[in-house]
């Protein structure tokens, strides 16, 4: 994502929402983006007062640059390390290096573990629902890209990348009415089409192996 697209995305979000509890910057891998320090500084200066916590999620396979360390130290944004070392032990050295750098530089950081799970999108209806997912899953969050908000990151990813054929277009932050936006986000009509074919919170029972980078 370019810094221009990043700014536009955040501005679109704040054109409809006054405050955010948590804003997560995810990837791919955000640390691959050379402009990340500039994005964080801009975010802090422009909207930092309206966000309770900003979290940058990394797989801890890349050493943060000096510029990124400075930006994190100054903004007090949190670096959240996804710990894949339990399943891929060869990542341990680099993971510990990133933690060491965060400690040395007094960067707020946390460690999390997300198992890889199979949401079951390639199967027929599971009868999972948006509402039960929202109640049970700590990982559910909305995704904002450009001028659109999507009710669930998984649905967008599966629709866009894995191509199981589900339609998930999100809703415009520019042209939707307040009623349409609220109805979409809260799944007021008993969830969304994708949810019917998704294991939702139950996906945690269907773990699958993590991919490995061989070189
Ligand atoms: S698509 Fe699946 S993970 Fe996303 S809200 Fe619906 S049930 Fe939950």
C-alpha cells in the first residue's frame, strides 16, 4: 500500500467513525513497506488522539529498521509479534532478535499466537452465523481498504485471494447512509452470505499446517 492510499484509507474511516478502540495494521507483512515509519508518524500526528491503541502486526521475520524503531518509540504504537516458532522452530533466532531490539529501544511490544485454521469456505453450508462469530471470536475485526469497509477480514481474503466464488464487496464509506453502514457492519440481516459457508468461531477446531519459506 502506498502512503497516499494509507492516508486515504484512514481519512475515509474517520469520515464515518469518531473514535477507534484498536487500529491494527496488518499485511501481508507491514515491515516490508519502506514507508511504514512515515505512515505511523502521520497517523500519530493526524489521528492519534482518536485511537485508543495502534497495533502493528508482524511475523517477526524481518528486523525493524532504525527509522521504524524511532517511529515506534515516539508514537508509542505497539509492535505485536506473531509467534510461529512453536510450529516453525527455525524462526526462533530471528524472533528473539526482534524482541531484543524492541526491549533495547523501549518499544511497546506484545506476543501473540494465531493458529492457522480452515474456515471451510470450500465446503457447503455450515450454518455458522455472523452473530455467534462476533460473540465468540476474539480475532474478528472489520477491515478498511480505500473507501470501503468489510465486515470481516477472512471473508474478504477468501473472496479475493482464494477465489472460492463468494461475493464480498464491502460497503462504501463515502456513499452509504448511516443506516446502511450500521446494518452492514452489525450483520443486522442475520449475517452475510459468506458466513453461511464459514465455520466462523468453530474454525479453531480445524487447524491446518503453516506454510514454510524454504529459502
Ligand atoms: S465470514 Fe466467517 S469469520 Fe467472517 S464473520 Fe462470517 S462467520 Fe465469522
